[in-house]
C-alpha cells in the first residue's frame, strides 16, 4: 500500500509539473478533489477505512489527472494545476467520516452538511502557488451507497480575491467495476456539465 501511495504521489507531482504554467488571469487552475468534509454513507461499503484514508483519496485525484484533466483542456484555452493545498486538506480526512447507516434519498442524499460559508472558508484557506486566474475545485459532499449516488460541489473561484464565482451542488450516479471506479463515476458525470458552467462563469467574470 505504501508503495502504491508513493507511486501515485510521484505521478501527481509529475503531472502537476507538466501542466503548471505561469499564472495569468485567463487561466483555469484545477485545484483537486477535496474530500476533507466528505461523508461516506452505507452499511455495505466503506468497510476498510484504512484503505480509503488517505490511499483512495490520492488514487481518485491521480485518476482525475490522468483521465479528466484532458477534458478541462478541451474546455479552456489555458489550464494549470495547483494541487498541494487540497492534498494537504485530504490528509486530514479520517475514518470517522464514514456513517454506517442506510436510509431514503430524502434522508441521505438530498440534505447537505456543507454550508456556503464552509465553501468560502475552504477556498480562502487554500495555499496556492498561482496568484491569479480562475480556480476550480470539487468539494466532495457525500457518497451514499444505498442510492448509488455521489454528491459534490463544483466550485469556481477567483484566485486573487478568493471570491467564489459559482458553487453548484451536483448529485450523480455511481457505478463501475471496483471501489475506485465505482465512486469516481460521479466525478466523471459532473465533468460533462462543466463546459456550460465554465462559460457562464467566464461571461460574468
């Protein structure tokens, strides 16, 4: 497991180096998948917390860099990455964020424990190497096994002022072979909705 984590960390650093560019106000800067406030809810999944925290959080971020970053590059003319702040946040995530409970969609999917003020505070706290551009982070809300659903906040923010430009909660279907792919599917589904959201943010920026 330690070798896997090291390999993923090396990959992440290499990818960051490849895609990082000099800051400019028109750049879209990918900041990562932030799991620091995520809830993982279910009685039939999330059975091995030590394998999830931090290993799977690293794996999901590495998978994004490999599979989803090219989608951002299709969407924006200039793309950079700045992952260290979210990586540091994810290291604080713990197994007590798992809730061994099932329930209805109204009970487990529809509510959120993350407030707008939480999102603003998280964005403000990120220590980024870029000082300008539009930041993009996915703040993971909840993974709910009984409803096979993952909820997340797509957050665009102005890097220089840390003003949140747009924050939208999406709940997307999970699915796929294996734990990693199954819970990465909501992220992949959310990506499909980004082009219009990004266009709206650019128009208002």
